[in-house]
C-alpha cells in the first residue's frame, strides 16, 4: 500500500503483530523482567521525592516553639512524615517506524529496537502495578507515519499524516502490561483485504495531537514525556508531501514540550551533540546501563 488508497480503516490489530505477521515475546519478556528487577528498586523513590511534612507529635524531636504548651498539651515534639503522592503522569512515546526492527545485543541476546522499547515500558508499568499498586498514572503511545492515506480514514484529502496510537493505560482496571510486549512496527491501518503496512519515522510530528490529548485527559498536576527512539525523523506529511526531518523535531520539541519535563532514550549508541541538540540535554543512551540515570532524571523533574 502506498499513497492515496480507498477502503482503508484504522485498526489496532496491526500494532500488535510483528512486521511480517505473528508476534514473538518470549525473549522480550525475559528482558522486561530484567528491567523490572532494576526499576522496582528505584520507582518508590519517585513518589517519595520531596514529599515530606512536619507535624506535631507526642514523641520525636523537641520543638522549642511548642514548649509554652507543655502544661496543657503533650504535643511539644515534632516528627517528619514522608507521604506518597501520585500527582505525576508518565507518558511513553515509542517510535513505531520500520527502522525499529533493527537489532541490538542485550543481556538476553539479540532483540529488535522496538522489543527493547516495549520491554522498558512494560517493566515500568509492571513495577508501578506490583510495587506501587498503580499509584503513578502511566500512558503508552506508539508514533507512526503510514505510507498510505485516504478519505476513508479521515474524511479529508489532507495527504500524509502522523498517527498517535495509545496501546496501554494504567487507568483501566484490567490493564495488561504484558500486551505492550507484542507491539511491532506496523501502522494502525488496514486495507479492504486485511493487509497492512509499515511506518516511516514521524518523531515529534505527533506532538500537536499529544498536547491536545494531555490537556483533555491528564488530571495530575505534572506530566513527564518519555520518548524512546532511534532518532532521525523521516516522513512526508500533507498534500504536498512536506518532508518532516530532524530539524522539525527540534522545532516541535521547543514549541510543544516547553514547560513539560521530557527525556529521550536514544537507541543505537548515538549520544552525540547533534542528537542532544534535537532532543534536548535530557537524553540517555540505551547502550549503557541507563536505569539509574533515568530515575535520577525523573526524580529531578519531580523536585
């Protein structure tokens, strides 16, 4: 499928199948569980970061300012209470382009970039569910740039587009973090014969849609955007086929993520000055043990 095509429909089915049909999650699940063991040691600290308050008590440290009350009250001491807060939503943005089918060596063997990303998102969701009982709202989206478009999809002839697909939310009672592991690199579009296609790299072309979704749906005081990608935007948008490239990603970041804490996990070992210029200084490299650095960055956002 290429270009203007009729009889197209949006469908979640292609998102959860491998590039050539079917899905394989066994090695990805092992990798997810490895990340989970690392993440669960850090995740509680996110909610405890700077969430303390001092209260009057009958025991603790003597509070000199309360001594005048000692004849009629025993609450002349002070203690610090560390409370748990869930005023931050974490939004994952995973690159669903065809280049994410490239492979990388991990502790569990060779996996694709998309499998690595889904393992990270699933591990975070699992740690949140099992350790914190779902106290942190988590949303996971896939970014796609289909090679096909048509009026049957949008009712318009606006040409090439970027698509933002939500594949997980912790807000549902039966949220399934294992299902994230099945996400592949297909666009969420099917033709009349049930066939589907891959995706170009749209990167931050989806931010206008994400901003609207956040304004309508996020109820917490804060929101952190966690972008997972191998970089280098490459797609054509609109009727005239505007070439959306990395410079546009930088411009979109500066416009739509201004004031929103964000961090990018870069795959492929490309932690260079050019990539940081595009994605910002809060960029981590997946070739290193990024877990500690990731949670330190999150903690910095929360403080």
